[in-house]
């Protein structure tokens, strides 16, 4: 499971990213970070603005000593690439994200972003440059506009409206009782799940990070909303390095690179087509999902 609990307001509180506009990210962290055990090194520096080149070199990790979770993970994501992460439940997909965002320190190996070792930089500056959109959208009990502005300090209303249009939000927002001034009660209970997801995607666009983490964001939504969400996600990913945790392999078919994780190891990697042709682990995963889906449809 992904570890982004409330601490991640910066990055997105309870399962959704997004930087604060009116409250500084640093303050949010100090209020909400439940994992103070990860401390910046003495002399840690700001992560310089990155292009999104991510490298894992022989990374080993265990949550508790004696039970190794990730084993010798090495991979590279070039700026702008979409990297799919797949594999059975418990394989270690979320763990890779938890250590990239440095919610845990690794046992050995190196993680670099644009050549900067993430252990040498301030956590806050690292997390500011990584956006996350996860299954359970997080919204503040505030107006729609303020929720969008949380994306980035200083985002203007015009910019937020333009991005909302781009992210297929504008139409439903203008239909709300007070449009952009409508207050989202209880973090958005007056919106549908799909609308909440669209809003958090828009907010991530406003934050404009170079690196994105996406957990499959479409469940329990109607087909039209799902299409809107997929389109908005595609726009969001343009030009950014994205790590997509796939529960349905169809969401990563177009990835530049797919990493297949099993029991903490990268057991296969390549594009969808390459691995389908290789008829290995990925092929088996894909076929089993496909068969599952067909029998679901037949029984509907
Ligand atoms: P899923 O698809 O079910 O979300 P995943 O591939 O993302 O699974 P992870 O959540 O990364 O899997 O879990 C990998 C392993 O690490 C599992 O064996 C899990 O039990 C273990 N694990 C995850 N979080 C913790 C934690 N906080 N403390 C100890 N062990 C953990």
C-alpha cells in the first residue's frame, strides 16, 4: 500500500498530491508528517529544479530488518518517460514509490534525480518536485478555487480556470451552485468521485511538477467520466516523468518502459509489445487479467 497518509499534504495528503498555496509546504509537513524519523542529513541541500531523470542503482530495502522487500532494483527513467509498475499484490510497487519520495530510507544502493542523490537533499525540496495523484482524491474543505490554488503558491485565478478547462473540470464546476466559489464540504463529499479525481488532476497540473506518481485513478466512475479522467491524465503526463502503478495493465500499455515486479525484484522489463512477444511473466499477468475481464463481462 502506498504510504501517503495525511503527512503528504504537500505532496498530497491522504492519497493525493498537491502543494499548498496559502500555507507553505514546509509548515504542512511539520504539522502533519508522521514520520519524523527520516531526517535531512546535516548539510542537506535544496534539490535543484529537475528535468525528471530518475535512476535507481542496486537499491535494497526492508521496512523491518531481516525481511528484505526490494532486492537489487536498478532502473532508469528519462525525463518525460512514462514508467509502468506492475506485478502481483504485495510485490513492492508502492514501496518503490515510498522510497523515491523518501518516506523510508533504503538499506543500500543509490537513488538519483538528475544526478542528485536524494539522500543529500532536503526532503521537502524533493517532495515539492514530485506530484502524486492517487485513487482516493484529497480535497480541502474550502472553495473549489482555493483547492485549485493549493496546487502552487501564487497561482492566479485565471490560470486555475484555464487549467480546469484543460482538465475537463470547468463544465461541472460552472454547474455547481456557486461555481468556483462553491465550498467543498467534508473534502468534497458534494462531488462525485470522478469529479474529485478531475479536480485533483487539475491541481497537479497547476503544481506543475516534473515527476509524477499516478495510482490508477479510475474506479467506480461512469464511462464518460472515465474518458474525461483518462484524457486529463494524459495531458498531465505530457512532458513529465511519470510512474504509473497499474492495477489494470491496460493503463500502462503505452508506457515507454514497464517494470514487472515480483517479490521485490524486477523480474522483467520492456514495452508492452516486447513483453507480450516474449511470453514471460508479463504475458501471463496480462492474459490472466484479460481472461478475468472476459469472464466478468460474460457474467454481467
Ligand atoms: P498492492 O498491489 O497490493 O498495492 P504492492 O506491490 O504495492 O502491492 P507494497 O505495498 O509495496 O506492494 O508491499 C510490498 C511488501 O512490503 C509486502 O509484503 C508488504 O506486506 C510489505 N509492506 C508494505 N508496507 C509495509 C510497512 N509499512 N511495514 C512493513 N511491511 C510493509
